[in-house]
C-alpha cells in the first residue's frame, strides 16, 4: 500500500498541537524528531543510551512527519492545515517559519521503523519504561511499565511525561484514588498504579487513545484497577447518577494528574478543584516556560496552594494542593 508522508518543519513547542491537527485530519501515524545538536543536553543519569544519532535540526526546532492514505488530496490538506498552524499564535505558541513538503512512500518504510528507536529507558529512580517487544531484566525494586504506544502516541520519554512520572513518584504514598486526564497511551495511569495507587480513572477524548490505553493497561495486568473512559476532560463526572455510579473511581479523589497543554489546563482548573478531596493534590504538566506565571496565577485563583514545581528543559509541572479545610 502507498501512503503520503507530509513533513512539517516547525518549533519544538508547537509539536503537540500540530501532531493533534494531523490526527484530526486523518493521519495514520505521526512521528516527531527534535533537535539533536551537540548543544542539547541529554540525560544520562540512569545510564540511558541514545540510539537516535545527532542531527542537524537547529536548537528549539523539530520535524513532524504525518502519514496519509494515497487517495488523500495533499494540496488540499496542506491548505487546510496552514491556517490551523498559524492560529497557534493566538494561544501564545510560536510555530516559527513553518515549511511543508510531502512525498509518496510504501507502508513498510514507516509502519514499524520507529520501533528501532524505542528501547528500555530509566525514567525515574524506580520506573523504567520497556517496549513490549524488548527483553529486559529488571533490577531489584525496579518498576517496569510495559508499553506499546503505537504510531499515535509517545513512548513516555517526552519531558512532560517524564516530569509527571517523577512527580508521581514523589507524591504517591500508597492507596490513593487517582484521575488521569488526557491519558493517551495510559503511561501515567500505569505508573501511578505501579507506585502504589489504589485505583485510577483514566480519561481521554480520543477513541484511539482509549483503545491504546486499554491495551497497555492490560499488558501490565492492571485492568481490574484502571478504569478507562472516553471523556472530554472531566466531562464524564458530570454524567447522570447511574453512569457516574458505574465508575471505578468516584470523586472526590486524592490525586488528579493532567499532562496536557497549558491552554487546556486553564479550561478546567475549577473542575479539578471540585473533584479533589480536601488536602488532595493536582499535578499539572505539559506547561511550556512562557506559561508558568499565568498557570500559577490561575491555580491560586481557584484556591490551590502551590507546593512545588518540577522542571525538565523548558517544560514544567506544578504540584498544587487543595487546602485541607475546604
């Protein structure tokens, strides 16, 4: 089968939104290659080995590739995509001097090639993400997340995801009920369970994400503890009483984690506050450095107390607490 491969040169900060646009237009897969220059620090604190060679992508830039069926009108696709990308400026996201190109490729050229770059990687002091197709012998007390993200989702090594996993490791004490908003491949829901949570409600508005998360949760033997639902943010919690009663995890909960863009986080901070127990914790990640102040002020305005911030490159995660007296 033939496919069209569209290549978009943009900025690293715009990759998540543009990737989402490509999926909305029907991409059968999306890959992202960020800067691999010698100036970019690479974390080797846990012995990580980077098989992806250094590239000539300028610092802060990225290359996104999307794959579309051969019957796709690519000129029409590009013309529909351009205003969406330019519109990112309205959200404070600079896509840079965007360049578009496309070629025709065979499916064997891309469908599995990305797996060559995904190997077991130590994310935190205790957590290692392991692709299902790799053999790996864990150390004593090492927590293994089995993951098959597919072409549509990340491998869990993006700074925003690793930030969340590191933050979860510092916050979870054991026995917590958790809500994971925007679960994607399910990696954070699985990580929370591995760290000792009692149960997780994992939500995503993308049916493909729900399917991917369901598969990965099953691979880790956690189907009885992780409830995966199709939901626009916390919308599932506003369903009728019968539907809410069917949820494995019901608010108020001990912990909410959301690894999504700052613009989306801003939309439902009050809903998170309402879903938490007094003294409950909100981990908000996916925040680019230029949105730090506005997100912090929004959390405070909703009643949260900022307890900590974790950073990785230019991304950060907030740890916010609902006051115990609420």
